[in-house]
């Protein structure tokens, strides 16, 4: 029987110090090295050339220019492997991050599909790779392109749901609100387009989770809009 309701835990940690957006991959690498590469949830790599294609439960963020980590469900338990280290400091870009906790919050949320819509903003949403973006541009109209993005957004939400063990048992409804601001971002050495846009959905999504590609590196961050 589908689990139409799902309670999940989300732990958000904001650390002192400065972090620039392009440093997030190095930040993730430094944390993963600190806890040990055998702890896969911290980096999602199965080996030097193999990647675990699942929704990341530990996500690294730039929180107002400072290092942050968002832990979801099992990630909340795993992050203790970092906190159990005697020394939390990280070496990054030739400097030391002391990783003192500035703010920490642990909350529980109920995921479900509602009969009403919630409004969101998503930033740096990498919905398309380079090949798919070329095909997206070839679509015949703005409406067709919007429908393509809606289809991708639904898939992203279902991937998130699977990652936290939630069965989405009702149809998802999503509306995108133009304009769709897009910008070029550097992702794993490739230049790809990322979208900033507002959307509404009948699914409740907690603040600061990521949707789309490379959410563990701070892309596709969702914020509720009142």
C-alpha cells in the first residue's frame, strides 16, 4: 500500500567562515576526506570512476557566503561521523576553515500531496544537460518549453521522494511562473544552463532541499515563497 504521508528529518548546519560558490566541490571533498571515503553518503562515489545515482541525503551549500550542510533523513545520522572527529577544521583554497557551528536546526516535516498549491523559488536549477538543452531550444514554442521543464520538475520531485522513502500516490501538479531566468554555471568542468524561477506545486517541499542535477553541490535550492 502506498505511503501517502512521510515524515522526514532535516538538519541544517551553518558554519562560521567564508565559502565562495565555486569552492563547494572542494568543501565536499574536504568533509568526505575528514570522515573517510568509505562513508559514501558524504560524497556519493562508489569508486574513482563510479557514481551512486541516488538522491543525495547530505548536501553542501553556500549559506549567505558561509559553509553549510543540509542533512536529510539517514544523512542526519551519518553527519555524526563528522562531529565525532577530534578536529573539525578543513583545508580549503590554501586556508583553514575552523568549522565552528554558527547555527543548527533540526526539524521534522510531513511530505504529502495536497489539494492546494504551495509557492516556491528555485535557484540554479540544473534541469538539462548540454545535449538536452539543445533539444529544449528546438521545441516549437514557449509553452512547449515550459511543459518540458514541468515534466523534468515532476521527475526531480519523484527522485527526491524515492530518496527519502516516500511513495507519491497522487498526481503531481506544477505550474511555472515566467520569466525563466537562466544563467551559465560551471558544473564538473562543463558549462551548462541553470534556471532561476518561481513555481507552484501541490507537494509540500521543505526549504533548502535541492532538486535537479548536482544538488549535493548546492544547485537547485528550493525556498518557499509566501
